[in-house]
C-alpha cells in the first residue's frame, strides 16, 4: 500500500525539521505528494564518460573518471583558490574551488577513482572545472541513479543551506523507497489504452529516475497529457454545468427587425465567416441556456455588424441590448455607426459615457427602466449601479481584453428580475436572469491559449476579411530615412489620403514620452505647414471633448495628419486613412503594433504601415519588426507574441491556470492540449456525471483537484 501521500515532508527519512522548513519556504513542498510533483526542469545526459583528451573547448557539461593527484593553494586578489590536479590515462586537468576549501581538502581522497561532473573551461592551454560535482567511483556504480540526471528547481538559499540537487535527488529516492513507488492511477483504462500511455507509477518513476530518453519522453507525455486533460475537463464541465443550470432568456424567434435589416438595409454581402458566426449566435440565443460566447476576429474583419445583428435578435424578442467599449472614442464611433442603421429601423439608441451630462444621464436611466430605450452604447459607465434595464437580453463587450473579469460579471446582474412564476427555478443567480453575453476581441489569441484561458466560453472565429481588401504593406525604416518618409507622406496626402503618426506612451516614463510626442508634433508642423496641411493631435492628457473634436476633424477629412498616442489603438475607423507611421516602434509590443496597423487598410486604397526605429534594437524587437513586415495575419502574429512573451504576459491571461502548469507548456505542447481537450470532451459526452465504473479514477482525481487546489480559478 501507499504511504499516505498527505504525510508532512518532515516525516521522510533524511529530511528532518530544518530541511522540511526550507523545502516548505523555498519550494512550497509540504507533503510527500508535493515532493513527488516536484518535476525536474531538465536532465543531464550522464550516459557518456569523457576522457580528458576528448574534451572540447565548448564549455559543455561533461563527466570524467580519474584520480586526484595533488592539491595546491593559490593566492589571488582576494583570498585564495584551491586547485587540484585531476588525471586519467589520457591526460590531466584542473579542478578549482573558490569556496569551502578546507572542507573539500579534508573530505576528498587522493589517488582514488572519482567521477567528476561539471562545466569545463579552457584557459592557458589547460582544461579546468570549477566546483565539480564529485562522487567516488564505487558509490557512483552502486547508487540508484539514472543516466539521465534530473535537475530540480532550486533556489540560492536551498543551495547555500546544502540542499543541493544531489540532496533533493536522494530525498526523492527515499520517497520512492517509502512509498514503494506505487501510486494511484489517475486516468481511466480507456484513456491509457487509446493513447498507449504509461501508468502513473511508471511515469512518476521515470520522470524522476529516467532509465533512458525514450522512457523519459513517455513519462513526460503522460504527465503533460494528464495535466492538460484535467484543466480541460474542468473547463468543459464548468461550461456544461453552466448551460444546464443557468437558464437563458429564450429568444424564440428571428423577427421583424432582423429580417427587415437583412433584406432591405444590409450595406454589403456578409462574408461566409460572418454568416457562420451569426448562425452560432442564433443557436445559442434560441437554446434556453445562457450564451457565453467569445467572438474572435482580426481587426477589420467586421465584428460590429455581427454585434448589431445579434442585438436585433434581442430586440425582436422584446429585450434590450447594450454594447460596452473600453474607450470614449470607440463608444462614440460605435454609436455613430449604429445610429444610421437604427434610424432606418426606427430603433431607439443612446450613448452613455463618463462625460455624459447629468440631465442626459437621468433621461437615459429613465428610458432604460421603462423600456423605451432599446439599445445602449457606452463605456464602463454602463456598469454603474444606477444603470438599470427593464429587460436586458444581450450584453456585448467589445475589445474584451481591456476589461476585467469583474466587469463581465457585473453585466450579468443587469438582467431582468425574475418574475414570481419563474423564481421556482432555483439555480439562477438571485434576483436576476443573466443576459446573454457576447465578448469580442480583435487581439487574436492562439487557439491553444484560447482553449485554456477562455475554455469555459464557446468560441467563434471570423477568419476571413471582407472582400476587396488589399494587404497592408509594412516596412521598417530608421530615423535617418525620415526625409524619405516625409516625402512619401506628402505624396499620399497629394493623392487625397490621410496619415496617422503614433507615438508610444508608456506609463512609467510618461513625462518623457509626452515630450517626444510634442517634439514630434512640432517637427511635423514645421515640415507640413499650415494652411496647406492641417494636423490633428490626440493624447490621453486632453479633455474628452477636445479629443473628440480633434477626432471628428480627422474623420471628416478636415485634417490630413493625425498625431496621436495609442489612444487611437482600438477600433477607430477612418477608411480614408491609408498610412500608419509608428514612431519608436521597437517600444511597442506585437499585439499593439498589429492593432495600430489595423487602423489603416479599411478602405479600397493600398495602405501602408511604416515602423520607425532607432538603430539600437534588441533581439526581441528585431523579431517583432520582422514579424510585422512578414505577415498581416493576426493569429500568426499572436503565435509569435506568445513565444516571445510567454502566456503570463498575454493580455487577460494573468488570472488563468495556464500559468500554474507544472509540466506542460502552453506554447510547446499545443498538440497535446488539443488531444487532451478532445478526450476530455469525449469522456464527458459518453459519461457526463463520470459515474461509470471505469471513470472512477477520473472522478476521484477531479474531486481531489477541486478540493486541494484553487489555482484553477478561471474567468467566471
Ligand atoms: P472590426 O472587426 O475590427 O470591429 P468592423 O466591424 O469595424 O471591424 O469592420 C471594418 C470595416 O469593414 C467597416 O468599415 C465595415 O463596414 C466593413 N465591413 C464589415 N463587414 C463587411 C463585409 N461583409 N463586406 C464589406 N465590408 C464589410
Ligand atoms: Mg471593432
């Protein structure tokens, strides 16, 4: 039988209170179970023994068998170093210690075979190895060591206090001795069989003491699969439970508004992708379960009309709808865009933002509550408690990554109050039926990441741009090419086009950035003098009304150049603007560059994006710039971004469990993730309650996970 895995680590032979304390504090290891799940970061291949005359000048980690011939203390600037001559039958090398010399000298034996291991240096015609790992050959031959030596996560403190990698390895061995290396299987026989996975016990043994590369690979696969499988299982279950428990507002029909718009006013033929997504949304809305859907679509892919037509479905069933955008500019733009369509259909629509006047607000509050107002557009202002809907049926959030989780959940509670006849349903959140929720994002997230971060949402993708769009041409130019760039701008303005010039504005150095922006503005004003040229400027320190005024001038074509900070990043739509110049482009992240570029290429004309940088570029900056000039595909860019930054920094993923992955890597293990998701779905399809005897291992593990860990705190 297994020793109970929840046993405190103090009880393990060879650990004791001091070490236990360190393990707890430094690595969060409290129990046997925690220790078993301390997976190595990497492995050293110790299958090979080098002869001294085979050593190469490549600084590699090598293993050599030989004897210590003599010790020598050599004075140096501060203190001294201990140098030993180490010899095998092919030559000699030096072993060097800068610390712990007395202890080393006393404990090592001369003329006795040792196996040494470490990195080699080559200096003055000789190889040397600083602070080698040393083991008597006799012990080396008998130890339960595997040829692939695991290297465990560690900290400086652990090392200083003598809990070296070797000690961790010994403790791990002891753990396997005490538990006999037998662990409860956590996957079902079907899963093991269908994927030819090795058992849990074998996997754990080989992850810590791999016999060879092949077994190590199989152990890793099995554990990564298991980890991803349970994350997916959890997400899918959450989604299923959600659907069965949270009753949605039934949108029984597609009615007049939708049909009239579709038949009479549709301004263009929808792309196939738009049609498909509308169908998916329609299905959700008619399904009696609450919709919780993420709509991903690259900049310019046409999400707005999908949002609008979804709102029409709400209106057709007697409900209200709202659309929330992250900035005032965007809200205004949405409002102006939708206003046209609403007029045609005789729909009442209003906008509510931070700068709405009090009297106006009151009117809106009133009209919302008595149901006169059908569509409300706005910023965070929509979330205020005073904003009460009569019967909100659909809430749409644009540019979802700009909002937090709490905001999404706030919208939930703006749904209609449950009437006495409905309140017998006991699973709904108290007091209100949540509206259907559609969140939209133009920041493409790699599919693998989306599956993990938004795994509890259903996902729709618009993967097709409206026809007739020309690919934006993107180039990288240095400051010294500025004159050419200005000449190019002049030519484009000559042709009637408009230009964006964007400066970085990054919080910490805001003052300096602000100066850059103003300097840039001045120099542009000099090169493009009035009255021939008119220039708008928009930045975050301006009053909302001024911003809006400048924006409107540009939208109306009264100004040819818009100098701005990233406030114009999301959503702004000026089809006649065909050139985007990004200053200090090396300071922007990939998704931001892609967003900015998406401001052009919205009309029929060929559009351009010019990335201006200085000469000093980091490797990451170079990769970003190369990626931007290579492709316009947002998903492609997102993949590169994920590789550069890791999942932790990708917007909106901070609160997700993907960061707590212990062995799988969301970037590298995308295929395993897909397989895991497939099987998680498969298992739940055939056994939704995990009640079949064969799925008991899965049920048990799932329950344990929920009980002991709260890291899987996904977006609500
Ligand atoms: P985004 O997905 O970035 O929000 P928008 O909804 O703002 O994109 O659409 C970008 C532009 O493309 C708008 O000018 C819109 O009118 C236009 N558009 C959207 N769908 C189509 C289509 N099917 N055919 C032609 N133009 C379209
Ligand atoms: Mg948009």
